[in-house]
């Protein structure tokens, strides 16, 4: 971790004049105006994506950012497959085998395996080789530059069509049952490469939100790690206002949106309020690139080793933990036509958008703009795997009730 | 019996003098009151003690104007724009542009302070 730079006073600057007096600046956090000094919002890039932190009262910001930085560092050092020196990369470099790993990596792998079990294999951490075979073998920013990553173009011809022929580079998916984790002893068969993408960002948001809330000593915290959002503590008003959207509504050629609502097909983004738990979104409209002349994306169906295909372009799910929401959203994309039934059976509020822009909602996801996402149920399958986080979240939700 | 000396002209002069003194005192008192009032208003403005509503009162009024009301015991804020976007990996940036209706804050730019060192790299 780099050395903290001296705090810089931002007193007197517009929008944050009342609540925030100092903020740590060493990791490139950028303060973002939200039009009020009730809460403070900052963002930076990390883990190949964008991280946002919102806190209230605003003067908790510096403490929260420090805690989030520590959690992001921990996740990056242990679970990133884009770092040669990460712990998971060293397991891969050793050609598999049995390894004693850190508690942090053990928890990340444990959550990934629990998600695989919970979803019946719709998400599977052993898709690593398959996704590398598709070309996603480095930070996505590099892929975007080198291979001409595609933005969303909602025409049938632009849909990934892996079922019409073999995808070059396709690798078989060994299956999550081939990986064993006993305590901190991780055993991976030779040649198996783990990709924790379906759960790791969610887990990181869970960890960071709780750590930031504890560091702040009260109030409320929201952490968004690549759009996987977890909240902790007391929300402002009736809930943190968040936008659910996908790249189909964003201006062409950019992933930076302004106000949603510009969708041409009726599936414009929706403002909702999140009071507790988490929301995560999976979408095939982002992280798309060309390989051998065809458009592929980053959500791999473990049953085929191909990019998932199905009726949904974007699925947002609310759950008690972000790891669970993250896994459920990805599972729904992979599940295709059975996604609504799968989500309904688990009581998870969700918003599904078809490739044609039709929006479907299940389990009380609000239809109204600005509606509050209902409290998601606590499902034991994946929560139980979150050692070190579960207790805090349990206590937190008890207070909310 | 002790009696005052009879001097009608002197008595009249004394009464006239008393009236002049009373008139001067009234004007002096009025002047002092006015000066005090002006000074008080001046000092009050200088120290920010105006009669305009506090920020909290303005926020409350704005909330009421928006049709929102705070439930007892809950924090009522004026966050009307999304603080984050959930849109799948890579669709994460949201630049709020809407300001609170109260006008109490939010007149600054979207990004108000860039702290990222020019050579910083993540991952």
C-alpha cells in the first residue's frame, strides 16, 4: 500500500463545504458532486473497473475511503487473475495442486464454490480457461483497445451466436466439483484456472461496505464496485438512490453515462432506492469484444464454455449480500428462459431486460421510478460462506428491523 | 407659615427652561434608540445572523415542497440524484447533474477536486 499523502483541505469548495474537511488523496479518489452536502461521494478506478463510495454524514468520508482502500488491496492481491503476483495467479502458475492460501483467498474461493452449488452450476469458478480462450486474458481496458471492443448495438445480427458454430478458443469447463477447499487448504486440478468474476466483486463490495461503516463509526455507507452495490448502516432518507441501467442507454462510444432515460426501446434505466443489502447487475451489453470476426462477451455458460445466450441482455438482482446478488444476476443471464422462475423461487427481487428492451420484474421489484427495493430475504446458502462478514451484516440487519 | 417670595417673571422663566430640557432629553433618547437599532442590525449582518431560514429549515422546506415527509426518527436528506449506477461490469459511472431543489448547495462542477496523481496506475 502506498504511503498516505498529507490530507488536503477542501473546505470552501462548492458542494462539500459543510461536511467534509479533509480527505485522503493518495489513491486517486475523486470527489463527486451530488448536489447536497448531506452525503459525500468519491470514486476511483480499481480492479479494472470503477469504484464509488458514498457516506453520510459527509465527514465520515476519509475514514471510509481508507477502509475501502484496504479491502480493495486485499482483494486485488489475493483474487485478481490479471496480476501475475496475486495469490490466485501463483496457484495457477504452480499448475494446480494443493496450496495453503490466505484467509482472504479462501473466503473468496469459498464464496465462489458456494455460489456454484447454490445456482446448480449456472455460475462456476472453473470457467477461467474458457474465458481466457475467448480472449479475456487481461484487463478489459487492454482488450478494448486491441480488439475493438463493441458497444451495445441492439440488432439481432449483433447478438453473440456461439450456438451456430464452435467459438475459436473454446475450452471445456472442468466443473466446480473438481475444486476442493478445506479451511485454507485449496486443491485445484492441474490445468484448471479459476475465475471468481461472478462473485468476487460482490464479495469485495460486501467487505468494503462493512469495513467502511465500521471505520466511520456510524451513519451509512454505500460501496459500488463495478456496479455491484452493497450498503451498510443507516440509509439516508428512505434509501440510497441508485440507477440500474445498462450500456444500451449510454451514449455511443462511452461507458460514462449522465442521466438515464434515453433508451430508445423502453428499457431506460430506473432510479430505485436501496435501504439494505445489495444490488448487482449482470449484462451482456458490456465487456464485449470481437474475436475472429464475431462478437463475444464475458458471461460464459459453464455448460457449454460459450458466451451465454438467452433472452436477457441485463439482469439486476437485490439480495442480502452483494456476492449473492452478483451470483444470482449472472446465473439468471445464463439460465435464460428459466431465469424468472429461478429468481421467483428464491424470493429475490429482480429486474430483467430482454434484448428487445422489454422489462420484467419479479418478487416486488418496484415499477415506479424512485421506488424502494423491497428487503431481500436472507438465504443461508451463500451468506453462510461469508466468514468474517456475516456477523456484522447479521447485526446490522437486526438493527434495521 | 413659610411662603415663597412672589416673583411671577422668574417662575415663568424656570418653567420654560424645564420644558426645553425635557424636549432635548426626548430627542437625545430617540437618537440613542435609533443609533442602537442601526448598530444592532449592522453587527447582526456582519456576523451572519440574518433572519433567513437555516440550511436545515431550507432542506425541510424543500422536502415538503417535493411532497416528501420524514418518518419520525429517520434521517431525511436531500439526495435526489443516484449516487451510483448498477449496470453490469464496465457500466458503472454516473455523473449526477440534478441539483437539490432547495438551491442550498450543489452549484459546483460535477467533479470538484481531482486528486489522482498523473502517473498513478491501478492493477
